[in-house]
């Protein structure tokens, strides 16, 4: 007679060798656990990437709303295109009839150019010992004033982008820059005063017209007053120079 421990061992061995679910008494096949785990994961990722949708961009549909690929174009082509945009926006400010909302696509190259032009011309009008101070003051006045006017419009609930408003105010300085150039060429108050007055009115009219979409029905006067004060201060500096 077998002892009880030997019977338990034989029963366990028999259960492990013969599977009750096998057909014809065949032994159960164990899964192959060989291979590299990293290699299997890498294969699965590669298969998923190959099966997934691939996004391709054509020249007519690029991210960001661009209509052409500008990464490989010559630098002179890029500069020429940017100068063309600045010129079109400047013409739209100087001749606002028939606006096509060109300033909706904001940039800071034009405002920087007109701000520097105005500051340089004003430094030429100032005495030699005050040229650097006048340049710094005019440049700071234009930059800080544009930001303050924009923040005032935003705090009043205006629906306008910050940089779009700064861009509009910067481009509307172009009549002031032209007036300062006329003052540099003609040092007579008879010529300076009417030219600067027309330039101030032109700048105010253009900036108010472009910012009309801010939707300030009941607070329009509170938004227009800082704009008028901003350009009047610049005009007054041109006159006293």
C-alpha cells in the first residue's frame, strides 16, 4: 500500500501532465515567453504609428492659416513680403476710405518703424545736448501711451486684442511722422501748426475708425478720450520742438 504523501504527489503530477480540456489526451501547450519585452513594445508602437492617420500639409493648407511654406524661401523674399504688408497697412491708415480690415492681421514691425522714425526726427529737431533725451522720451511716450490706451479699452470691456490695438495705434502714428518730417524741413510756425493739426486729426480719426469694432456702445467716450489725448500730446511735442 502506498503512503498518503506518495498518493498526493502522483495525483498532482497526473493533473499537471494531462489537461482535462485537451482533445485526444494531448498535452496543453504553454505560451512562448521568450523574446525581448522592449522589442515587442517597439513593434507595437511602430505598427500603431504606421496604421494611424498621417497628417500632410500642402501649400494651400498649412497650420496657422498660412497659405505658403516660407521656411525655405530666401531672406530677401521674406523681407520684401513683410515690407509689402507694412506698406499696404500704412496706405490704409493714410487713405482709410474702403477699409478692407488689413489691420486685423496685426504686426509690430510697422509700429516700431514709425515710432523709431518719429523719435529720430524729433531728436534732430532738438538741440544737440538734448537729442538723446528727446529720442528716449518720444520713444517711451509712444510705447507706454499705446499700452495704456489699449489697457483702458480692455478694462472698459472692449472686444479687441491687445497686440491688435497696439498695432493700430502704432500705424496711426504715420501721419505724425510725416508731420515731423515737414517740420524738420520747414522751421516756420505758419507751416508747422496747420500740418501738425491736420496730422493729429488724421491720426485720431483713423485710430477711432479702426477701433470701432471694440463694441463700446455706452463707454465709447471714455475710450476715445485717451486716444485723443495720446495723439495731441505727440503733436504738441512736435510743435514745441
